């Protein structure tokens, strides 16, 4: 247990040792203008170690954000109780950190995000959780040591597209398929469910395909990794960063499952390249209001559906249904149509849940307001009581 803790502390320290400069972190003129506005609007409360610093969030953990600032990394409080705001920084966010006597270093403001990799937060309440901010592309990663799960890839692509970034499918452990023809068949099968998306096969053991992967992390760019535990996300980071920045873990021999080695989302600079955001493996990623992402992940279906004769076509047996025509001609695969329907239903259910929660919150607010009004007017209450008597 103590060993576990110190290993974790070690990993955090390693990240904090890195000092990428702001320009390489993607800080540009537009962010300068935003920061100048924020800084001029705020005034610190007296002498402190520093007034304010600009930076990018490298990790969020237990109410604190580790922020790369160009110089030494700063650990800044970023939860609502400490900063008395409702800011929720995510790894990859551009932020202003302010130091003050009262609060110590804390995240003062978060720049508007250019993109945000967002999932539905686990739990009953429908709400979003940003996994990574300001990313240019999302690597959807799968290990070729396990049977390919096309549905999982389709779901992840919908989430990836919905972020506003460009998804790339990265099939790892290509060394685990000895027969080159079988490997090619597998890659083709995956590519067929990823229209418009680059599909790469790579081995971190032999180095096969690594050049193609590296080429997708150009200088100044940020790539977020997504995939089950054990697919090799942290192995990729270590290989490209030229060091053991991230811990990696063996997969279990029996079922090839990973052991959830990575537990935080970390922004890691890749020398001569861009940045990678390594993430903990997620089994099933929930969609968050991802209609656009879904359309981009299933373009052949979305495009056909837009051309149906009736705007509210259910694509069952209506006349002039382009989706049914696509099925008949083979342009649309039945399996994909079924999955698209399922994912659409998931989003529609989420919408109705959101409406329901909003309705409940509204009536709660109204009840609160009534109670406040009553307690502020004791006379009126007394009068009412009097009437009842
Ligand atoms: N054969 C082979 N093994 C690989 C390859 N890439 C990664 N591995 C192994 O896969 C195991 C899991 O790798 P990790 O990098 O820890 O996986 P991860 O995706 O970061 O997993 P979590 O942090 O748990 O989400 C390790 O034992 C790696 O050595 C590869 O290309 N080929
Ligand atoms: Mg990992
Ligand atoms: Zn239709």
C-alpha cells in the first residue's frame, strides 16, 4: 500500500518536472488577448509569491490542477470550495493561475475551449464530463491481441467526432497477428466502420507503423488517447516521449484485460512533436449530446436520412426512404443501421432525462422562492393562520 502510494507520488513528480514552454503548449495571440482581459479585470488581494501566471492544465486531481506555465509547474487549487467559482478545469485547458494571500495559487479562469472530448458522466444524473480540452485529434485505440469490437469503435468515433477534433483509429499490438493477410483483413474490417477516418496498425514491440502514428502528432498539436485499459496508451506515450513518464501494466493473461494502470488524465510533451493526453481506460464511454458526432461516425446513414421524403421519416417502410433504399442497394449495412438506431435512442433518452431534470429543478426553485417569501413576511403568514382559525 505504501509502495503503491509512493509510486503514484513519483509519477506526479515526474510530470511536474517537465517545463514545456507556452508556445509549444499551443499558447497563441488569441489566448494572449483573452488573458490580458482576464488579468485586467481581476486584482489580487495583496502581496503574494506571484500575481498571475498563464499556463495549461497538465493534470487534474483531487481538487488541484497541475499547471504547466513555461517555468516551474504550479499546483493550483481548482475545486469550487477553494476557488469559490464553478470552474471545472480539465486536462488541456488554458488557464490563468492567480496567487493570493487568502486562497493560495488557484485557477482564476479557463479560456474558451476550441474542442472538448466529453462523455456523459457516470451516474444517474445526466451531466457532461470533459475528459480533455483543446485537442486536435483523438486516437481511438484497440489492441489486436483481442477480437475487434466494431460497436465499441463506432461509439468511440461518435464521441471523438463530437469533440470537434479529428479521430484516428490506432490498432495496437499488430505483432500479435502473425499472418500479414489476416492483419490486413482485420485492418480493413475496422476501416470499413470508420469512414473518413485514418486507420493505422502499429506495434510498440517491433516499431512497425510507428512513423505513421508519429506523423499524426505534429508540433503544436494535442492528441487525446481513448481506449480500454491495456491497449497500450501509456506504452505509446513512453515510447514517443523517450522516457518512462507513464506507468504501464501487463494485461491479464487469461482474458487480455488491462489492470487500469493509469488513473489520471495527463498532458505529456513529445519532444519535437506535439502533446499527448494519456487517459485511464474506459470500458464503455457514454455519449453526451453527440448528434453531430453520430452523424459524422455514420455518414452514409446520416446523409441518406437527410434525403428521405418525409422530414420525420422513421426509416421503416415509408415511401421515399433513402435509408431503406441504401439497405436494399447495399450502400448501408444493416448492422450499422441497427447500431445507429440504438445510439440515436440513447441520445433521445438523454434529452428527455435532461428535460425532466430541468423541470424538477425549476419546481424546486419555485418552492424555495415561495418558502423564502413566506419566511420574510411573518405577518402575512400570521394573517393566513388567523384566517384558517
Ligand atoms: N505485444 C505488444 N504488447 C504491447 C504493445 N503495446 C503495449 N503492449 C503491452 O500492453 C500492456 C498494457 O500497456 P499499457 O500501456 O499499460 O496500457 P494502457 O492502455 O495505458 O492501460 P491503462 O493505463 O490501464 O488504461 C503492457 O504490458 C505493454 O507492454 C504492442 O504493440 N505489442
Ligand atoms: Mg495507461
Ligand atoms: Zn427514411
